C-alpha cells in the first residue's frame, strides 16, 4: 500500500464519525479498520487477512469483490446514475422485480423497493395497515411483534421489535403494539441440532393476544422466521405453521422479516420455502445486492396489491416511497448478484453444506463456558456463560481475540453468531472453527 493510501485508510482524527451500534470511545482508542475485501476475506489496515465468518453483517452472501456485481455497478453508474423514483421508471427496476418475484412462491408476486431492512419493515407495516383499511377493515390497526425480535431501527421496527436496549431509550414508540413471547427455551432445547422439538405451543400466545384485544383490532403479526440479531433463535418444529393457521383464522396478515434469512441463508431462496409456510408479506434487504449497494424490498401477495389498485387510474394508490426506491445502481447490483447466485448455485449451497456446518458448530460444545450451541442452514450460534455482573463482556472478548487471530465473528449479548458468505469452502469451515476453538480455549 502506498503511503498516501495508508494515510487515507487511517485518518488521524476519528472523532467526527459517530459510529452505529459501536462502543465509540473504546473503538477510537484501538481502531479496527478494514481496507479491502475479496471473496472470503477482509484485509486490515495493517495488511492482515481476516476470514469473514459473518458475511459482513449477514449481507455479503456472494462473498466480496465478485466480478459480475462489480461490473454491473460500474456500467450502471456510468450509463445512468439516477432516475426519479416517483412517476418515472427505468427498465432494470422492472426486470429486477420480475426476477425476484420468480424466486418466491406464487402468491408473492409484487415487489416494493426500499433502501434498507429498516425501511422494508416500516413499509410492510404501513402496507398491512393500509390494506386492512382498503378492504373495509379500518379498525385493524394493531401490530403484533415478538420479544427479542429485531426489525431494524425505525420507529415501526423498534416498536414491533423486542430487544430491550433498542427500545428503552426511545420513548413511547408506536401505540397499539403488542408482543408474543420469544421461542428460546434452553432448559428443554439446549444443544439441539437444527429445529428444536419443543416449543410449537409458543404460537398459542397469539391466541391470548387476540383474546385480549380482539382480532378486529389487529392488522398484522411480524416475526423473523429465524431470529438473527438477538442471537440466533431457531423456530421450534411446527411453530411457524401454527402462527400461519391462527392468522388465517382471524383475518390477520402474517409478515416474515427475511432480511437475514432471504437469499440462500438456509439453503433455499427464502425461509418461506424452507419452512413451507407462506406469509402475506416478506421484508428483505442485505443479500438482495450481496451488501454491495444499500437496497431493500418488500414482497407482497396479489391479494394485497390488487386491493390497492382501485379508484381513478390517475390517482396514486399508495402514498409511500423513498427517493432511492429502485435506485438504478442498486438494481444493477441486485441483478449482478442474482446472476452470481444463479451461476454458482449459491441459493441452495447452504443445503449442501448444512450437515458439515452443523457438525462443525456442535464440535465446540465441549469448549469452556459454552452453554448452548444452535444451527440451521449456514447459521450458527454459540452461547457463552456471561461473566457474573458483566454481561456481554465474555463474548466481546472472544470477538476481539478472534479478530486478532484473523477471524471475523459477530456477538450479541454473550452469544457468538456465525453466518459466513455462501461461497465458504469446507476447508474454510474447518479453519473458522479451528480458530474459534482456540479463542474459546483461551482465557476469555
Ligand atoms: C431481521 C432484520 N430486520 C431488519 C433489519 C434491519 O436492516 P437494516 O440494518 O438494513 O436497516 C435487520 C438487520 O440486521 C434484520 O436482521
């Protein structure tokens, strides 16, 4: 690296940037900087290679620096940088929507583009409420989320979300929101491989909520099929199907937040296919462009789309959208990403690797302080016993140690979450868990 590049990579003044979801003061004392990325690795400012155990932030599903995506973005930005998103269109947006719709079960054949997962969540919640109104069910305004749920950081998302720290600082949030219990039940399910046998009955919480508020006040329920950011909670067998049944019986829309499960994470295009449960709306982002350009999307059924397509044709049907909805460069990145997924069979690759991955994740169960291990598709979690009086510290020490040893992991609470790019090789899986074993066996 030239001197100038090195200077640019490590600016002297780190103060101005208020970093998201980061311990700013600690980071700025001992910064960790990435300056390059290719395939399965990041390059640090001091020239080390770091194996990406988390696909960036669950987003770089095709790995890094993939040629099809890079070329598509370069070409698009030179050809047309931006087109207005309202009352104008551009061909790549329609091509992308049609290709995405083809990946989903047939009722989900319309796509609304957003700029992120948080925007997708707010969009889906708004569509759900507006849909109920459009079909004459205007009293259905209530939204139901789940404890420990993560649905991004917009006011809608934190209101239906259930992570205490993401909520408690921000006032009263949306009114008319209730929550069902999360499904994490280590007393019965610790060290389960794949989906736990116990816990389908957690879905009955929805009946209780309906009994309390009455179905006529409830617009929608939103859940992550596999809860990711809270530390990987795998749904018990039968749980999601039961939620679907209850929603159907009571005229409630079911929203799957597939921001992390979408685009091959479980070895199918989406979790809807994996669990064989079709929701009314799906929120996505991240893997849609393999993390290259910010983008999100909401998929909705024709039943919902058609309910809005009434009234005078010159009238806007849904008063919602973003300047960057279907941004041309994001669309190009997404098309390049879909090409890469298709050419390399990446949307199903996790199913080929799943049992190898499962064995590797569970091989850590004998490490010190490990109190649970969970996995599904190419997702893994290792839960550590918290240090008494200092929650999160043990896992964060593991994160720091892993980074020093050339491995990127993600931690939340005292849980280590793993979600590598879908291009990971078996040898790299061995390397990842070899490094992690060393970390867990050190004195953290
Ligand atoms: C399930 C889920 N929903 C929404 C989001 C928010 O996405 P973004 O950070 O792109 O706004 C995330 C991000 O991790 C997520 O995991």
